[in-house]
C-alpha cells in the first residue's frame, strides 16, 4: 500500500516539481554557446556587408537621441552626455561635451553666452551681441522679428522676458517684457529624446516658428511589417542561447501556486512568460540589397521581438539621400530579475549603427600610405571627461578621434551602465600633427590643448616601416599639469614600445592652476614650486609661472592678495637669471611683467611691493643698458617702474641706485649720474666698485665724480 503524503509534503513536492519544470531549460542554457557563422556575423564584429552596402558600428553604448541639421547635411547623436557630429553616411566629424543649458533648438543659450557648435563647429562659449529692446513691438512686428532669425528660444524671470535670437553664428537677446505672461519655459513635446536629455524647450503662446534648424529623428520599429508597410527584415534561423524566466524563479513559482489558485477564483491576468533568447539570423533589406547578421532577441510564441532593444532611424526624412541608421539598446525593465544576466549576451552589440555604401571613408588598399595605426592616450585620469584629438593627416584631411573614453560615473541606481565611446577604424595615412584636448572643451578655464607635432622625417620613417602587429601611437601624460618634458610620445607594436624620435610637444592652452580638489596643492604652493624650478633653469616651469602670474593679475579678487608674492617671485627670478648670465630670459621675464602684471597691481600697503618693484627695475637695467637691442626695455623701465616722481634721496636699495648711475653715465647725463652715485654711496656701495666699472670710464678724471664717490684726488 503506497504511503499517503501529508498536505505539507505534497505542497513541497508540487513546488519542487514546478521548479524543476521551469529551471530545466534554464540550466541547459550554458550548452547553447554562440555559434560562429561567417555568413551571419554578430553585430559587434562590425563586418556585416553586402555587395554594395555595409553595416558599421559608430558608437558603443546607449543612444539617447538622433537629430538632423538641414543646413549642414549632418547628423547629431546624443549619447553618454556627449554630442556626436557625423556626416550623413556616418563619418565622425567632431564631438562636444553637451552643455548644461542646451535647448532643443540646438544651441546652448546661457546667462552670459551661447554655444552654437551644432551649426558652426565653434566649441567655446561666446558672448552675446548687444541686447535689443523689443518692448515697443506690436505682436505682428514681434513675430516678424522672430521670423527673421534662424533659431529662436525664450526665457523669463520674475520681472522680465526675452527671446534669444541666432543667425549665422551671431546671437543676441530681444527684450520682450510686455509679453512675459505669454512666454512658457516648459513647452515639452513628447519625443524619443525628451526624457533622456531634458533639454530646455521654450515657446511663445500662439507663435509657430518657421522650420526648425535642428530636427529630431524619431525612431521607428526595427522590423516594421505593420499596417500597409512591408517587413524590413526576415529571420532565416535562430540559435538558442538563454532560456528566460520573466520575474525569475520566485515569480514563476508564485504564479504556479498562488496565481493558479487566483485564476481558479476568476481573478483576471496572466503570468510571467518563459521563452528562449538567442541569435536571430537577420536578413535586412535596404535599397534592394540584403545584409545578413545576428541579433540577440527573444522568440515568443514563434515571433521574434526586436521592439524591446532595437530601433530604426531614417535621417533621410530630413536629409534626402542620407543613409539609414539603427541602434541596439538595453532592454526595458533592467531592474527585473534575469535582465542583468541577459545583458551580458548582447552588451557588446549595444550602440549606434549605419547602413551605408561599402567602403565609405576608407582608403583603398593601394592608397594606404602606412600600416594601420591608432592614436592612444595614457596617464592621469581626466575625471569624467574623454581625451580627444584632431588628427591632421599628410594629405591635408582631418579626423576627430577619442584617445581615451571617460571613466564611468559611480552607479547611483540599480540600472547597469554601458560606457559610451566611438568605434574608430584604423588610420592608414601619415600624420602631421595631433591637437589633443582634455577638460571641458567649451570652458577655456578648464580646457587643455596640447599639440603633438609629427612632421619630422624620423616619424615618417618609423610609421612607414612594416608592422609586426597592431601599432599604436601613444601620448603618455603621467601628470596633466606637468611640463612637456615629463610627457612621452611612444610607438607601441606587439606589446613593445619605444620613444618616437622627432615628435615634439607644444602646449597651446592649459589652465594656469590645477583645479581645487582634495589633496591638490594650493595656488600659492603651485606658484612657488614653478618659481623654484624656473630659477634652476627649467624653461617649462618658467612658462607655467608666467601663465600663473598673468592669471592672478587678471583676477580682481586675487591680485591684491597675491601682489607681494608675485613681485617677490619676479625679483627672485630676474636676479637668478642675471647671475647665471641668462639675459635673454631676464628680458623675457621683465617684458612679461611690464605687459601682463604691473598695470594690474594696485597701490599696496605692503612695503615689499615697492621694494621688489625697485629690484626688478634694478636687475633689468643691469643688463639692458649694455645692449642696443634692449633700449626700448630701458625706456619702459624708467617710465613705468621708476617714473617722473622717482626720488633718489628716499631710496633704500643700493643696487638700484648703482645701476641707475651706470645708466646715466652711459647716457651722458652727468647731473643725474652724480645724484645716483651719491645715493648709492650713502647706501653702502664702495668707491672701488665705481672706479673699477668701465661704465664710468669717461668720468674717472672728473672731480665731481671723484668727489661723489669719495675717491682721493
């Protein structure tokens, strides 16, 4: 007689059996590995092509929106906090960190300036033209004025309203206070990019602007085949990869037990699904050609679902003749059980693709000047910004490259992140130079531009030599703010790297000081470090000091507090250069001080400011009076640092008075010379120094001179 199970044990057996039923296909998933099939490459392999067309991945990562610019025929993709500018066939032209005050019009209208990179390529924020008062315009006149602009946006505050107008690279504000109540700064329209980007959308009540200068391309179904539209693709096969349980095992068991009971009670609703994910063998029809590749999708009830993670984009609706694009993105509801595990099956496919004529942008094998190479950047982290480069090639063309993507932001939610970066083909042309940029590209106070000059014959020889493996031209910058002497340009091949002879580095732009962060030396410490290094002959440190000094002098809130330090630094350096016989460096230093710093130094109570001004003047005269090519510097020192009110009787710097005496002696101004000699002697200069100095040769027998120096007749 078979033993009877208790209700509790029976329930356990039922749940266990159900779990086995649900889990069996899932446990078998590892047996279904990806299959290699040259006829159907995976999208991430980036090799799918037909006789005339090719599918090429342009960006890796989530795409937030796609836009067309009719005036330039270009396509703008927004992805990962960056704007990507492409040709209509998907050639990367430029990139920009998306400004915080971006408008759906395509221009970043900020309080003090604007960025119109989308239309002009200008990366830096520019000041507005003078504002125009439109308060007296009638509604008809106002609309006519707005209609004459290419781009229009609106703004308001508690008391005022205005329109931002832009035409041909020039922007200005039109004040429209009487229409303040009609200005809406939240004119959100449902679009694909609206939630992801959150760009400013503004409008004026009952005003319909002319055709937009930036047009959003709305995504379509990837597979199509609805309504009267024919399908865009066919699926010729399916490789099972992963059995998926919606809501996980616990959700499935809950439905099999509690859900079944509820359904028996007449409660409506269906349970979580169970189905296979795999590689669909896609045959995509475009322009009469068929392109074949694999796409990771689910097969549910015999149908292949592309909707959840693939989209189709048609810029040709705005740009006639433009290539079609499509994207692979993360599935919705990534916080649900099992979605993270699925992500690893298609993570490499996520990104933006273009279907374009085969070979677009590539040099034919016979036209390739050198073996394939890629530029790279290695060194100190650049926080959350990429390192980019404009590469000028020997044929005169320019390409934009990312040398290093930004590190991912720390995760703040449960949704996984995929770092956005471009997919960049190898280069086959000799480079002339690379202008490497890091920091905020549209903020000159944070941006660094470093030029790598590569036009030397030794560079051409090394890059033209046959390659034994993947070749990379590496810019290594261990310290983003260090002088170029601490940077390297290397050629890496098959894991081995060597310095690239003939490569030169030039700093075009750099912040004067390291940004203020925990552990960063203060501005004062950075300044003093460069002074110490420059005094020992480090020319790069001297350049850094001069930039820092000019920056501080130009800041009204800083110049007064830093004035004593700046004057002491200039005095120390000019003295050190003179002692070392580096009079050219002394001249450069003093001229910089006269042009960039001295005009901005206010009257100061600290006596060291006046004293060190005299030291700079003294040391400048010490070398300049003996050089005919420095006569303009002598005149500038006399007029600027000493001036018409200079009184020798009140001076305390013996060396200054001595060098003044030398200047007057060489100029033949006997009266001023004698006055300066007397002051120098009063302050301790010995008579023997005057008698031995050739500057006073013509006065050695002059009784007035001998009396002034106290020499015996």
